[in-house]
C-alpha cells in the first residue's frame, strides 16, 4: 500500500469516527441532516429553484 493511500485511509477513519462521536453526542441530528440535504439539493439543482420547484424534503 502506498504512503498516499495509507494517509487517505487514516484520514477517512478519523472522519468516520468523528462523525460517529458527533452523532452519539447529538451534535449531528436528523434535522440537521435534512437541512444539509435540502441545501445541497438547492445548490446543485438551482435551476429548478428558479423555476419554482419546491426542494424541501418531507413537506
């Protein structure tokens, strides 16, 4: 395994553990994930927003 891949794997593991800890201690909640998903949809599908499409998830 190359040095670059090893570093990438270590960073990935670090981030996954960080996400898990943030989830367990309620820094990340389903409401926040929903808001992030809606924001990402609006960013990548901005032309639909301009056409009046509602990109809110779940109502």
